[in-house]
C-alpha cells in the first residue's frame, strides 16, 4: 500500500466582497501534495486543530511534512520579541509541536521544510536568530527576490551525512527565509551550510528516529530540479518502514 503522508496545514482568512462574512480556509501548498504524489505517497493536509487530536492524527499517517509559514513565537525558545519578527501564530506553533512530539514518540518518518526545519530545532530545545540580516556574517540574499523554482545559492553537505546519500556534496537551492537556527539542539546534527555559515539542513536518523529537515523549499524546485524530488522519495521510503 502507498504510505499516507500528512502535510501540516495553515488557516487563511478571507472577507467576502460587499459583506462582512469571513471565511476561514484550511490549506497546504499544492507543491507539497504534488511532490508526495509523484514520490509514490498519498498526501493529506492536516488542518490546524486542538492539540488534543494530535495523537489520533499521527496514528493515521505513516509520515509527516512540517511545512513553511509564519515565524515561530520567540517565547517558545525563551526570547522576547525583537523589532524584525514577522507574523506569528502561537496556536499553530503549539499544535505542530504536539504533532511533532507524537510523530517522534510513534517513530514516524519526518521531513521538515523552512519553518518546519526551525520548529524541529525549537522542539528539541534549540533557538533561532529572529533576523539574520542583523548578523555580520551574512553576505547572501536568503529571502530571494527571483523565481523560487530556481536555485539561488549553494549549500555544502557533510559527506558523512544521510542527506549526502540523497543529493550529494553540494546542492543549488532556493531560499526564502529571514530567520535561521542559532543554537542547534541536541541530538540534532547539522549536515549542510551556506557559504555564510547558516545551517541549511539537520537530521536525526538512527534505529529509533527518522528525521530530516532543510531550510530551503524543495517542493517548489521540482519543476526545474528533479534532484530535490529525492527528499520526497526518501520520505515515502522511510514512511513505508514506519508503517511496518
């Protein structure tokens, strides 16, 4: 059977024209669904709900993608809000942390992307830079202004990492973030870096855990860079093992 892959969703609010009626939509990016489908999995969006349902939702899926979106609230990594923090949604933060906790407990396959990559680090006790442009080391454009389907900067991948077995020693990736990992949490391993020393990938893969996360958006690159499809093919493969 094809594994069922959950994709963390978000809520979009829309006010109907010429009325005061507000509609709230649960959604995830179509790019994620298409990537999972092409990799041989069945994608399903996990709507933002109460934390109490997290265990039941994770029971139903074989793997999960923690997707992109708003900034993570700094209170979750013991910082106060700084001037350049973007929009946050503490309800989403807490719900997804509950999903992540259950996914780890149940040893489900995990892929984190952008915000999801940062969320994983926060879950394990790490911290974030709230605005990387304030760092002296930054010389790359990490929030790219060009087409996100196109690669924007190189990442260099640790030759001993699990990630390197999928996409090699370097990869030309897109980039759309203004935050990044500051203090890396244990037991995570940083496995890829940009040339200005931003952590671009983390992993925690052993006999009991199956977790890989990247700062870039592989789901958007698939139209022009099929190398990135290997991240989703790998998630589907790891999810089949979770289902056994």
